[in-house]
C-alpha cells in the first residue's frame, strides 16, 4: 500500500485495518451507520458512493492499494430514495464495471486510467452485493461472506495517477446579490428556486463539514400561496410532514431541547400577540406600512447557533388584497422551503381573514438560500424534472401586448392584466420598437413570444395576425 492512502477523499472515508483486503461501499446510506455494525479489523475502508463520477474515485483508490481484493456494497440506492429508477444512480456505473468491464454500458471511466490498470481491478477485485441483508444483521452477514475468503496479497504494484482536473461543481455567473422568482404556486416557486441555485449558486462552506450552493438575496413571489400543494414523488418530505410543520408554527410550547418556537414569538412575544397587532393595525389604517412582526431577539439570538431562521414578517394591503412578505436569514431550500412557505401562507390567510380582505401574494426573501452538498444529486434530479411539474400559462404581471401594423409603423397596445388599455407604442424601426417594449415585459417566455411575433410582424406587415399564446 502507498504511504498516503486513500489517495482521494481520505477525509470523507472511515479507515479501519490497513492490512485488510476488504473495502465497503454504503451507497447513499450513512457510512457511520454501517461502520457501527462492524469490527474495524475486518475492513480497510468504508465510504459512500453518491454519483456516477464517484465510481472513478473508488477505482483510483483501488489502483493505489492493490492489496484490496474484495469490495462489499450495501445500503440504499438513489433509485430507492426517489421511488423510481434513476439514470444518474451510481449503482449502475459500479455494477456495470464489475459485471462487464471498463468502458462498458454505464461504466464511464476516467481517461487518466490506463486500460491495463482498469482490467487489473476488474479481474482481481471481487464484488459482493449485500444491499438487502436481513434488517439489523448486516454485520453478521458481512462476516459470514468475507471471513472465509483466502488472503491473496496484492495483485499488482500500486498505481498513482496525476491529479484529475476536477473543477469545483460548475456554477454560472449571475447577478451576485438579488434574484427574483415569480411563480403561481409554492411548489412551482420551490422548483424554480432549486433550478437557479443548482445553476448559479456560489460554493461556500463557512468552515463546516459540508459545502453548499448558495444564492444571496433570493426573492420568491407566489401568486396563489393557498393553492393545495401537489408534492412531487422525489420531494424529501410528505404532505403530512408539511402539515405538522404548519401546525408547529402556531405552537407556543417549547419542546425539550428547543431554543425557540415561532408560535411563542409570534403570539406571545414579551406578552404581545404580534399577529393580532398586525390585524389591528391594518383595520385601523389599511394603507399602513407598519404591520410588522419581529421574531429576532438581539439580546440572545446573536450568540445562538440555532437562532430563528424566519426573523421578520410584514403584511400590507394593496388592491384590496393582503400581501405578506417574510424575511428568512438562512433557508435550506431543498428540505425546508415548501414547509416554511406553507406555514407562512397559513398565517397570511389568518391575518387576511382577521382584517376582512382576501389573501394576495406571498413573498419570501431568503437572504442565504442554499442547498447542502449531500442533496445536490437529488436536487439535480429535480432540476431535470422541472418541465414536468411546471405550471401552464402564467400571465405576465406587467400585462399583455397586442401587436399590429399601421401605415408603415410597428404598433403595440399595452393592456393591464385586467384588460385596460394603458399605453400605445408606435415606431417606424423594428429595433427601436423592440427596445421600447422591453420595460413592459417581466418574463423570459413572454419576451421570447413577443420577439417572435415582432419578427412575423416585420415580414407580414399588413397581413399580420397575432398568434395566440
């Protein structure tokens, strides 16, 4: 064995007996849970396998330590977590390699490895599949399967390869601070937020054990927050869990070991029911900008690691509707956002009912909107499924544009969402016409549609008839 081994991800692996010829891969199951059932003398290393690329990391460590002759796999696969077969499931790449050999099927091996080395691993390392042992008996089944395997010694000299050029998980440049997502429902806003974070989120760890992708200042605006949630099958929560979280928002009883309770700070903060105070304020002065609740205690929360995430809530009445805005200082967008949004929409409904107006839009400003590294793979699945769960037509909140040709000019009638004619734009040049329309369009799909229609208008002129959306 080389003096520095494992050669990759050493700090994320559990090391056992350096003389052992057995390695254990626990897939998506926490490696610590499996390690607790084994005697460290019986294995050399235990680690997870989350992605297809991780198969190459396993092979690199095996090539660097040819003493290892047995690889045991156990634990839960990504497909089992999702409840359906996932093309991105790492188990496919691992089993394909050991069943068919390098480069076959889903086994996409790094070009850094020489074929002789890959064939040495394929021919000399035994794969034992213990993914479904009897509950609680993995340790006994493991010992039974490996204890009688004769020691064979190294099958080759250790192989080392130049460090792979592995960039940090790709993200694209973005606005930096300040991102806006406008969707009709909570789930649609959540899905879009996941997509933006996985594409544009900065990588940060803040000295913690897990990296995060993070957007700073993410505003999600939900038009119909009270609409029932159609939870996708891959979501990391159930409807019952969301309901329990909503119920918990109203609880004023601190559970053992809990540092704070939102209900206590909302409904009994320094003997003040802030929700009732908001209602009274808006009943007295409907246009007030002071219907505000604070859930942050500057005397104690600065020192807490588990300080409240939702820190401020403000309600306002505009257009005879009660809109709510909540500030969340740090927001786990994969696990927590839908539950937070559902709880806030429930609070919004209660306040609106108390004031006597219908509930309007819910806005959530997540200052640090992040997804932890252990959720990146399933979050990518959600990004890929975005089209399936995307809502249908969503009207541009800035209104509608009706195009026509009149006496050598491009003409646009600008209508409000309610159908009121607000303004007319008239230009002789196509480019000037397009630039004049831009401030009245807020959605990318609307801009694409209008751009296509302006091109048609330029070609057809007087024969132009605008396509329906």
